[in-house]
């Protein structure tokens, strides 16, 4: 953690090979995502065989934190993914933290807005790739 960056827990993602409820598919990332029906923000991630995502993301659970400054948070880190904008107004990078993927998020959106946009497929993550 960087002393000049504020971190706030956002969610946890868990890889699975089993379909878990209603899934949203991203052809770009080769990933199916579904929300756990419990009280806490947990997502299930199921991957296609040809996903371009880093093996750490496919194999290990990850924790996600909202950060006050994404650029500062990833400075000097091994970046596995991003930074990119998977959902409109939601900026993300995933770093390797000692062999564990950690997602870092910078956004002005409320949690309700984030989860609603994800459910509705609003953002580049859910747009079909150009042919």
C-alpha cells in the first residue's frame, strides 16, 4: 500500500468452473461474471479456454480496493491488467501483489451505480470486439 493513496475494500472475485446464477459475458476478456446472492460484494468469474487474462486472475481469488489515485497506486507495481475502463467511469488495474492478483479501482460512481452498470453491461468490457 502506498502512504499517499487511500484504499477502501470494494469486492472479492473468485474463479470458478461452475456456472453460478445469472452471468454477464465479456467476449473481449473471455469471462463470465455473476454476483453472489449474499450480503457482501462477491463475484464469481468463469473463464473461456481462450481468455487473454493473466493466469493469476484465472486461478486465484482476488480482492478489489477503491483507491484515491490509480496512477499512484500502480506506480512501481507489476501490472497484470490495465489500466482500462471496463465500465463507463470505472477505471481499473490489476497488480501482482506477491503472487496474488489485487484489483485497484478509481471511480466517481457510487457502489449502486457500479453494480447496476455491470448488470446492464454498460462499458467496453461488454461491447462486442470490432470484427
